[in-house]
C-alpha cells in the first residue's frame, strides 16, 4: 500500500511540474541607471563614449595641477583618477572601472547625470533669467560644461570631509556677464566656471582644494575682485592666483 501511495504522489508531482511556469527575475538595476548605464568593465587601453562618461565622473579625482582630458581614451591618467575615486569611497584601488565602481557612481548621481549634491538650478541664475541661454555656446554645450564642473566640485566636497559647498555664480549670458563686471573672456559665458562665496569653508581652503580637483583657473583672496569668493574654471592653460593664500 505504501509503495502504491508513493507512486501516485510521484506521478502527481510529475504532472504538476509539466504545468508550472518558472519565472527567473533579473536583478534590479541601480536606481540612478536612468542616467547612464555602463555595459562593460573599463581599463587601460579601452576607448569609446563610455570612457568619456567615466572621465566626466572622475574628473575631480586628479593629482595637484592635473586636468583630466575627456577624450574617450582610457590611459594612465584616467586609471589614476579611477584609483583615487575608489580610494575616496573605500573601494578596492584597482584603477579598473568595474561593477563596484559603477555602483558607487550610480549612488552619487541623479537621473539627469548630475551629482547628488549639485543641480543645474544652482548654476543658472544668469542675472535672474534661470537658464543657460545667451552665452558664447549653445545651451546644451553650456550644460555639459557645467556638468563637468559639478562632478569636480562633488570630488572636492568629498575630499573636504563631505562639506556642503554653496555656489554663488555659475553660467552667465554675455549681457549678464557685462552687467556683473565680468571679464570679456570670462569662462562663465561658456559654462566653464563657478564661484563659491563666503558661506563655505575658508576661502584659502577652497582655493587649495581646487588644485587637486582638475581646475586650471583658480582665483581667490588677493586677486582683484575676488576677496568675497573663489573662482573655479576649466580651460587649456593654467591661471592660479590668490596672493592672500
């Protein structure tokens, strides 16, 4: 009798298995993947648009006086920046952009690809216009340039112990720059500069921190017209001046 029951149960189990649909769920993607998702591990020798996207995120993790090129080529400078980024967030320092590196980046960015502690709205006052229009470049280019600035400031913020940084000036149209008394060659008109005012860590602390955040234009206390803010800019040649620091 026991064997007969066992056979019946076994037959019933086999019949049921034939009618069961097994659904395998893929792992959830990181919440910030609405911005950008890397599909491969990146290391020295890699090139492409995904490398450029990585370079934007680690542009502020450079050595003093270095400016990371956004050229899509994963060379020694990019590897070193990735390694510093990893060290800054307690990850294994491999210099290889792997899943752990991407997961941390996803945690640090919003769905518009800006870092979580900064937003386009902080840089677009434009003399009250609140936009990125009327400059020396298109709106899209100005916003891309500002995005790089934001990621550099995000790195600087981390290096300063996660200190909040308050932007007092970002993008300016040509007319706004003129009204503000800005230089005729001001990087603000390109979205390539930001100013941090007095409501921040000490100005000389900020100025010095900018040296290892990839900024080639750093103007601070003692430089004409810069005693109430520190100016951070990206350009091809270096211009650092803060006589009082």
